[in-house]
C-alpha cells in the first residue's frame, strides 16, 4: 500500500505535462523518462521478490510474494487507472493548455536529469572505495559467518569486511541477512 501511494505524487506531476490525448502506454513512457530512478527501483524490487519466489519453488515450497511485473504493477495502480479512465481523459482534454503542459514537461525533464546525475554521483562515490572480488573469496567469509559457535564480535568483523566488496554474492548475502533479522 505504501509503495502504491509513493507513485501518486509523481503521477500527479506527470498529469500536468501530458498531451491533450494520451493512453496508458504514453503514460508509462513518460513515467520511465521523467522518473527513471523510481522505475529502476521498481524493477529491482520485482527481480528481488521474483528470485525469492523462484527459490521457494525450487526447494519445494509455495510461492509467497507474487510481485507483479513492473508494467503490470504500474497499470494496476489506482492513480493510473483513474488517469486513463475515459472521464478523466475527457476532463483533461477540455482543460488542456499546450503552453503550460510543455513548461511542466520541460521542468520535470530538467529535474529528472538533475536527480539522475545526483544519483549517479552518489553511487559512484559510494562505489569508489569498493573492491571487485572473486566469489570464492567471499564464500570463505560467508561460511565463516554461518559457522556454529561464532561470536557476535566475529560476525561484526566479517560484516565490516564484506562491506568493502562489490559483488552479487555480497549483495545477496546482505539482503538475506536483512530479511532474516527483521522482527
């Protein structure tokens, strides 16, 4: 529910920049263009929960998450359904102003580009000190973390050591660790 509500404000902003006539595919295209970070987060979320469901199915358990594909999720949002309804599209067409729509679009595009650059700078500065490492080396740390009888201090040392590396296994390990530690 909270995730769905987080799309309301961006969709309200997009509604000001929409052309007189639009459909759900144009709405999706504009969302991807004007809010690329939010779209990539939705894709990452889908991939995460899809992989969890596949893992559960692989070990013989029932799926638990059933996350919709990003496009399906987007089109099922209540705000999107409202925006693509016939009544709302007619209302938009009647009150449409070409000049204000173009200004709103340019402002959103500038803001999107600025946010994208800031996000890329933040990611590059975060990843600047990280090392790429072979999975075998990481497996040693992960198996030591799960070894029976390891102290909390030992786990903390392994945790701090693994923070230094950028690899799919490390990310997956931290995600699993985060999921298992939630109360």
